[in-house]
């Protein structure tokens, strides 16, 4: 897998993925992600499991009305589609981390059917390219303890572990950082466990 990333407006493309703004008609496929207890267990209490299509539509509507870069920085939320099938595989975000919003977080969630293929690392890498192309110098990923998939993805993106903190979201989290100069120095290939 290569580090090839193309950015056209708010759409980010890699060899296997296209990250684009959310649309209202994405709700059913988004429910495969946010309605999954396997996904939501790592997001709570910041975001609870979405229980039905109406609730998913309401959440997507909030995301759509908060345009990309609304914080004056390269922030926003994207749908992550498989390029070949056009199927919604995941969701990606660049958002200011609470409490102060000084640090930017890369986030990505995938439907369970898309796990184990290295898509999280590829999407996270693409989001980092976007942030750095807009003037950011570093981005962070925060991972709940025992979320081994999240840790592996952060490391494959090239992020370094910087410690544990309760600063963000009032949760004990593992913190990973990627600096602009370290982008494209890692292997995005899935590890043997993920193939």
C-alpha cells in the first residue's frame, strides 16, 4: 500500500478509500457503524450507541450543519467509502480536543465488516495529510485502554505514543501524536493479524 493521498476541496482520496462530506442518504450505512455495540463501546460516554435510523439521521443532520473548518482550523467529519464498491465503510473526523480545543484529534470508526484490512490506518493517514496541508503541525489520536485495534492503527499511521492522560473527555486515554515531519515514514500495510 502506498502513501498516495489526493485532496480536492473537501474530498480526500487514497488508493482504496474516498473521504467525503456526509449526506442525508448515508444514514442506513452509518447505522452499521454507530449502531454497533462493538464500535460504540469505545466511544461512550462521548457518543452512545445509535439505536435506530431516525436517531442516526438526526446525528448526521447535526454533522452536515457544522461545515468543514467551522472552527477556523481543518476540522470536520467525513464519510469513508470504499473506492471500488462505493460502500460506506466508516467515518472519519478531525476535531478539536476538549477541554481547550488547542489539540486536533484524528478519529475514525469502521463498521465491523470492514475491520482487519488496514482501512483505519489508511483513513487516518489521509486525514493527517488533510490537516497538514491546511497548516497544522501536529495531530493526535486518543485511544481507550484495551482498544488494540485503535492502538495498532495509530502506530501504523506513524504516530508515537506520548503517554496516558485524563485531560481529554475526562477518561483515561492513551495519547498518540503525529508531527508533520513524520508523515509518510510508516508502513500502512496491514499486519498479519489484520489480514
